């Protein structure tokens, strides 16, 4: 009896894992960063391989915006010219723009949809809208 259950459980586990994987065609879209207190960080991944990012203060004032290239490979979104933002309350655009770099951010399918994990400790994630 146990031998008969094992293949069924393995098949069910495989189906669950494949449903959790993010397919490349599912990645483009608009994402908003959760976990920030002073800013609203929006990331738009366009199907043509370009991204647009804007960071607004809570009151709506634009603090930073840029666009560059992105791609999805091996479970990561790779963003060219990406600025690691630290939820600063009052930062001028010229200060924010100094630290742009290439970033590899893991993409996962969570309970609330597709997430791009932004911080190593998992506190901040971009969530697809």
C-alpha cells in the first residue's frame, strides 16, 4: 500500500513545484515595493526588455526615476542601471542617482502572486499588481 502511495505523492509534489515556478512570459508587468515607510517605489518591466522605475515620496513628490534594460534568466530579474534604494525620507535625485548598478533579484511565486525579492532578509519585495 505504501509503495502505491509514493509515486502519487511524488507526482503531486512535482505538479505543485511546477505551478510555483515563474515562467518568462509571466514576469513583465508593474510591481510595487512593499515594506517601505517613506517612499513608493514602482517598477514596470516592459515586454520589450526595458524597465521604468520611479520613487515617490509619501506626499507624491517624485524623488527619482530612470529606465534601462532588464531580462529574466535562471530565476532572477537582471536590472541594468538599478539603484538600490534605502527608503530615505528626504533624498535629492542627484544623491540617489550615484549608486546605480547591475542587480540580480530572485523572482518567486508567492501566495499573493509574483514577487521580486529585493532584500536579502526578505523584508522588502516588489509585488506584481
